[in-house]
């Protein structure tokens, strides 16, 4: 009788919860969307920056812009947090 209870508990632990299943489905859908996004934005465009002119894929421009924005937000949040701690 005691062994049945232990088996059921071990089965519960090994089963994936509904929340985990939903998270896994969302992750897979996001990866599929990202792959489609990359393929649709793989064409090259001409960029003119000051006196420089070069051709680069759109996806790289998007990624650099995203990383620059994330870095800026991180820096600004650290700045605000340090100002709050000083007060």
C-alpha cells in the first residue's frame, strides 16, 4: 500500500504540468516565428552612414538596433536605481 503512494508521487513529479506545456508550446511558436522572420528579412539593403556606403542584410540592422536599445534601457535602469539608492 505504501509503495503505491510512492509510485504515484514519482509519476506526478515526472509529468509535465499544464503551465510547462503552455510555455513549451509558446517557445516553439516563437522559434518558428523567429525563423520565418529571419528568412523574410534576409535581403540586402544599401546603407549610407556619413561618408560610408555599404550593403547589409536587414536582419543585421534590426538586431543591432534591438541590442542598442536593450543596452540603453539597461544603462538607464541602472542609472535610475543608483539615483534612488543615493536618496
